[in-house]
C-alpha cells in the first residue's frame, strides 16, 4: 500500500483539506496506514502535479485559507488500477517476536514487564476497535461501502484479539521457562 492510494481513497470518500486528511488519518485510516502531517502535504502536492487531484475553488478569497482537494478521473483510475492489481503479502517483522527468540538463548530478564505492557496496549486497542464497531456499524447498516469498511475494522479486531490472547499466553508461560545455560543453543 502507499500513502498516495490511502489519500486517494480518503478524498474519494470525502473531499478534504490537508489538515482534515491528517485528522481523518488519526481517527481511521491511521489504524492501518499511518502518515505524518508533512508526508500527507508532500503527497498532496505530488498528486496535484500529476493530475490525480485538484484543489477545489475557494468559496471566498482569503489569504491562508485551507485548500480542499477532490479526486480527478485520472486519480480514480489510478486507485482502481492499484486496487485491482495483484499484491503478495508482506513478511511480518516484529521486534518483540525476535526479542523472544533471543531470550531463548540469553535469558528472559526484563522481558515480562514489556510483555505485560504490550498486552495492555493491545487490550486498549481492541477495546477502541470494539467501541468503533458498536458506534459505526450498528445492525442494519448494510451498504456495500459499509460492509467493506466493517471488514477492515473486523481485521483489526481479529488481529488485536490474536495479540491479546497470544501475549496473555506468553506472560503466563514466561516464568516457567528455565534460564538458558551459558554457551547453550
């Protein structure tokens, strides 16, 4: 995925200014594709220069007024092309998993506290996703767009459910692991 496609998606959902996009990334898209304010503005400039988006005419002339953008046909075509393109899954890289592997050979000292911290973070994220699901996807909201958006949210819920269960198991099993022998494999 790329930032340009996340921005095109967000602008097709609702024409927005760079600041509005930043806020929307913080509240929804950022859960699975994060970007800084500066990255969003740089990409808006590129998309505009490539003819994928345009700034909407200002309602009233004012210096320093926020520009709102909309997607042009070339931008919609690019997003459709990208959406339909085959893409292989990306290998999962997680420092915590690597640290657990290393703990098998150097010992687990100090690891339990961080596992508990991760567990707490994932529990909070899961609770937030479940709250969003209750609020934004009540029974009967069944448009095609809502179903696809709900699928994305469900992926987040399922991932956080996995991590909370796995981390709880790791915390439970960690004290049971013997310290490795010096020079052991």
